[in-house]
C-alpha cells in the first residue's frame, strides 16, 4: 500500500493496525501524528518495505520493529522519535533511515555493519571517546548542537554535483567534486569537513535508479557547460550542508538543468520533474520545475540565487520531492529533485575563495567583454551599410552613363602610349598653348582613329 504527500487534517496509524499481510507500507509525508508503538509491527510477518518518513510520529524505535525478520527497508526519518536505539537489528535489514529525529545516547555497534545503509543525520547522539571507534565518518559534524570544528573558519564553498574532479567556474570559484556513492539512505562529509551531502529515498519500482546522472551534451545559457554534464538526483530528499561557516549573511546560488527529458516532440518530452526547495528550513520554491523555467527546453542552465542568514555556523539546503511530476519517463526511477552545482558565499568577501566577490569581478569582466563585442558588431554593421550605399550609388551612375552614351555615342578612348606617340613624346615643338592643367599638345594620327588637330 502506498499513500503519500497528503494535505489536510492529521491522521493516526490506526487504519493499518490490522493490515498485517502487507508487503509494502509506504505512508511518506502523509500528515500522520501518532506514537510508533500504536502499531505492533511484530505481527507484520510479510513486511519488506516500511516508509513512515516526513510525518509527526513520536515515541521510541522499538526492538520488535528493528528485529522484524522480513523487513529490508525502513524509513523513519523526519519525525519526532526520541530515546536510544536497540542494540540488535534483524539481519534482513539493508536500509535504515532515522535522520532528523531526536534520538540520543550512544551509537549502537550495528551502524557500521557491512552492506547496511544507515542515515542518522541530525539527531542528538553523544560523541565521546567510548564510541569513536564505531563512529561513522563525519557523522559528528551532522548532529544537533554538536559541532565538529573548534571555531568557524569558512565563508564559502562550491560543489559540482556528481562531478569527479575540481572545476574552476567562470566565477573563478573552485567547484569541488561530489561523486560519492549515496544510495537509498546515506550521507557524505568531505575530509576538510567543509561541506556534506545527505540522500534519502528509494526509487519506486526500480532497482537501478540513478543517483548520479551524466551527459556529454553542451548546455546553453551558461559559460560553465561542464558543470551541468553531471547532476545528483534523489527519489525523496537531497540535502547539502555547509559546515563551520562564519555567521552572517550569505548568497546561495543553485544551478539546475534538465538532462533526461528531451525538448522534442516524442513522448519522452512529457516527463516532468517537480520538487520544493528549502534553505535553512524556509520554503523558497514550491513545485519548482526546471524545464518550465526554460520554456520547455532541455540542456539549458537555470540559476536560482537566495540570500540567507547563517547564525549557528551551519547551512542546510534541502531539495524535497513532494510526490508531483512524472515517475516513469523515460524509464522507471526518473523523478525527484536534481541539481547540477551550487555555491555559497559570504557577503563580506573576506573568505578564502569567496565565490561572491569573485562572481562580482567575473560579472564585471563579462560585462566588459560583452560591451566590446557589441561595439565591434555595431561598427561592422555600419561598415557593411556604408559599403552597400556606395555600391548602390556607383551602380546608379553606371546606368546613367550608359543612357547618355546611347544618345550621343560612346567617346573614343586612347591609351597613354598612343597619345605619347602621336604627340612626339610630348615635344615642345608640338605645344599649342597652356591651359589650367598644363600644356596643350598637337598630335598626329592615333591608330587611324582621329585626324590631325
């Protein structure tokens, strides 16, 4: 059973209590407000997939749920669950999402089990020497009120989503690669703990859904086409974090382009990717549609810029699929948010590699280049227009001369050699007089064309 992305009144879990034969129970984002213990999941002996994420469910994560033997996928993120986690889990579990709750205590030993995807981001787990050995890398940087840095040291960062190598953008920022494998329920924090990324969700009816997408096509409406040749995609929730930022006002630039839905007249062009954009928990865009921003064109860059305040040395950029758009075009598993690149920069311009100040500088240089190109184009146009007018006047004069010659006859034309020979090499003895342009000579016959003057 799948019910999701509802609006209206809150509901409870009472209606599923007796549905113990279910294989899949997906109630994601369904405005459920209840205690998790209100349902005895130990009776759901066939349950393989349970998604209760993005609701208002309270209580503790009970052992009978985590030890349910057929259960493989468990999504309980973005609720109000609290308490400590059980020490044991079912060996059938491959995915556990408990992010964005109020869980506390120590990390259980199973968080580092092989072949288990676990996301425990944004809880209240304690960080001490006793559990450092099992602490997943970077997770201490993504807990509530437990910063992993001694003092804030950054005022900018830039990410090429899905990219495999650093790229210098036209804004002179270095976009760091983001090619970590983040399937189903996972996260990643850079070695420098400057930024991180978290992914939640499993593509419905698709075992091969792509979390990173690629293309070799060139993109329009951008000077940085290479940044858009990769993108990170999520079937539910994709978050980027800035860690250890200095407090203050920041500019957040998000860059998108549609890769998989062509802009031709085939059925594949009917695909729609719609999602919401949150920054610092505030809704910035509702039902954001990349292709709609480009009048239906694919492979065209779209940029969104927002001004936000950082008050706790941390920034949270959240792209959330609210169940809208298509799910199965061109194939199963092509829906949900997608992003090509992002950059975050402080307004004060004092940060190392601050994309904001560099962007302004680049904008000035770009404006200068555009101005020069426009001036050259105008001068070229004027030159072509002048040449065209001159050519038209010359052609009109030639036509008028031809009309005159047809009336009075065409005059005889002699070469300089013929005239020089007839004037005896312009001998002084042949001078008849002088005019305004010099001597006037007497000539003899010129090629039998004229008589002696």
